[in-house]
C-alpha cells in the first residue's frame, strides 16, 4: 500500500480525524511567522493548520499525499471563506520550486531513511531568516496510546533534528510530554518533539 492509499483509507471516514482546531504549538509560535510571504504546510491532511493561518491573512500552500484529505481541506477552507492552494504529492516525490518564509508540520509521518532528503529539501526552500516549525511524535510515543504510528521508523528523536539543518539556527529542539486533544485521532498523554529552526 502506498502513502496515498494508506492515508486515503484513514481520511475516508466521516468527520475530521484530527479535528478542525489547529495544533496548539504551531499557534503558540504565531509571532515567528510573517504574513507578507509564502507559508507552506507539509503533510497537512484535512487542513486544520492551513485554514487557521489562511484565516489570519497568510498566503498558504498545503501539500499532502492524500487527495481525499485535500478535498476535505478545500471544503473546510470554503466554509471558512478562505483560500488554500493544495498540492497532492508524496513528499518523497516533492521537488521544491519556490522559496518560503514559513514552513510548518504537525505529526508528519516520514520513514527515518527518507528524512535526511526531506530535511535538505526544507532547508533549500526556506528563505533567509525564515522558520521551520513543527511538532512530531518521538520514539517514546510507543509507550502511549494517544495516537501516532506504532513503527519506530516513523517516530523521531531529538538527534534527527540536531544532526540536520546545518544552515540554520536551532532555537528549540525539545522532547516533552503533552496532553493531546485533537479530534478522534489524537487523544491523551503523548511524547512529542517540538522544533523551531530558523534559516541563517
């Protein structure tokens, strides 16, 4: 089963799997984002973060492997009277052609063997002084039942980020325990890694 089939299966159910409220950590980082430049959401799914930032005046593009999820995102954006540009592609096949001042991700599932290339792509398309900000399930999430993959190769460590992004300043790379309340898909205590990385 490829990424599109896997995620289409997940997102085909009624309602919004992770709810319609944006990720709390991304919202808390709002002061890092500049409204005058392009804003990119990676692995954005049904659009809770993309729609939130579009409502606040950002020019938002969302990428996801699931066309089912992106259709829900477009419906959600229409309901909220905003526009989000969508692109349906597996991030392993993605070739960045534009530069972005803000790039975000919440709970992006990417196999460990593919991460180095993805991080290089993010680094390459981040504008000078731009931010890459995200929240990811840590390897310790295997001890929790609040959501996320049960395959350790889809979970992250602090070192994944510390050893990448050589052209950036790492303002925050921390592993913490939080309480998740994001739709039916993410509920309860979780172990996550939060990152704030800025292009030099």
